[in-house]
C-alpha cells in the first residue's frame, strides 16, 4: 500500500523534498514507516500525525493515509492570543509574527457583514486558554515560525473586524494551512457567542457544541 509522508523544516532539508511516498505492507504501522525512512530522522525527536491527528508509533496505517513527521519547533515562544474589547489592528498582529526565518506571512480577518452590528460575549479566561492551545498545535503541526490571534468581545460595528489571525512560515503553503486551521478551530471550539443586531431585531447565532 502507498502512504504519503510529509516532511517539515530540518527533515524537509535532509530529504530535499517536502513529501515522499512509501510502499508498505498491509497492516504496517507508523513505526514501520519510520523504519522505511532509514537515517532520515536519525537522532531527532519527532511527533507523528496521521491525517492531521497526532498518532503513536503503533497506530496502523491505511492505504492513502498522510503521515506527517513533525520535528521540534524552533524558538518555543508561545503564540500571542487576546480576547479583548478594544478594536483590532491587523498591522500590530502582523508585527508579532514577523520572523527572519519566514518567507510568508498570512493574515485573516473576520468582519461584520449584512447587519448593523454584532455583539460578542465570551468566557474570556477559558477562551484565551483554548485559543492558545489551538495556536500552539497549529504551529507544531504546520511548522510555523509564529502565530497570533485576537478576538473582539462587545459591540463590533458593520465592516469592522471581530477576529484576526496572523501566521508566518518559511513557505506560503504552511502559513495558509496554519491560518486556516486556527480560524476554523477557534470558531468551533472557543467559548465565544455572537448576537446579530439589525434595527430592532436581535438574534443569537446558532452554532455547535464546543469540542
């Protein structure tokens, strides 16, 4: 069976490619894939992920699985995260992720649309902790240089940003993927609630149970 192995940072440089394909026997596990790579990862502590979920060495692989080998993250600084009532500045957020190793900086803004304003409420302490975990995991999973996330609470007027994400990485693919993962998970997992206000009409926006 064929398994696609993604490589980052030092591993990518050693291999001369960001991904390699392995032919493994049916029932092979992550450890078998590592053994098939020979000395590529020798002497390097790694975290493994299968189909974007962290995985132990004894996890069995299936045909077509994506196995990511994640080397230690450089720097070790915690991502910048804030849940705030103040207006958001994308330029200030970008400044927090600039890094001499980065060849790409990707940003995302979620802005109020179609209604007069949005009103956000949050369990701020838990929201910041959860967003910090999300950002750290994205940094590790995608080999980012840095990540920063800020989310408004209170009233956000039409066309103003309510959430901003910035990521930096050596290459644009990792920076885009990291930013996309962060915003998708923040919307799904952070305890933040949104009310739409249009004239006299008010409506809490339905969502999903936080994971």
